[in-house]
C-alpha cells in the first residue's frame, strides 16, 4: 500500500451526489437485493469519469496494493467502495469512499469491511509506520515496532485485501528484483512504471 493524494471532489459529483444517493437507497429499501448501477452524467456513465480522476491520483496503480500497472491493460481498473455500498448505501457516491482498485484487490475485498482497514489517502499514512516487508518470502507484515493499534490495522488490512494471498508475495519479490538490477539513475527514471512502488522507494532511501 502506498500513500495517495486524493484530488478535490469533482463539481459534477458534489452537485448530484445527494440525488443519486437517495435514488439508490430507495431502491435498496424496496428491494434489498437490487443491483447497483452507476448513473449517467452528460450521456456517460460516471464510473468512467471517476476511473480517470482516481487513476490520476495513483498514476495508474491500484490504490490498495499499488499493483496492476497500468490499470486498464494489465488489470481492469475497477472502482471499489471502501465501505461496501450494499451495507452503507448512503456512502455509495461519497467521493472519499471511492478508490481505484485492481481486479485482485476488488475480488478479495468484495463486501468486506472493518474500521481497522487502512485508507491509503490518510494524511499521515506512511507504509513503514504500519508494515514491514519480508524479503525472504515477499510477505507484508505488521511493523513490530508500531503501537498495538497500528499493528491491528496492518493485520486487518493485509487480511481484508488478501495482500499475502495467491501469487502476490512472489510478484512483489519478482518486481523488486527487476528494479534492483537497474542502475540508480534508471531506478529513479523508471520508478513510476513499476508495481509496488512503496518497496522501490524503500530501496532508494537505503542507497
């Protein structure tokens, strides 16, 4: 997970959020199993506009794992509702509740949520304050030097996003190996094209 800077809420979303939220919540009240559908604005479904805006804030990486680069080709660029829209219908169109996510993070997280789940756009978020990287197996682990609250947040985030599941640890090690084989100048030049940039930034800081 890498810190992201969220841009200001677009005017068209702020202006229509209340109406779209009311419509969706009413549908859910009438039929709890009603499917969610993105509304249109000026003839285009708003998720396409949101994907572009959120993608600019993550430079085409997943908000959660910082992988899937470039989203849209290596992985679908989906929009995740941090607080699941089914359980928190009033948050379905809240700008701060929307994150660009890769297929893997979206599928694993699904409708799961915890108050301990970390937001990558927290003002004071820093990877090393919560996590450490295990260079032997590629796992993300809670930082043992962090206080108990931060360790619990790290544990829940790893679990809910499946950050150590499937081939993800191997993929981090593989990407890091490719990065460290480059010269320092190339590392700095190509940093943005790598997945898991938080690992590469740690490498650059140690040089």
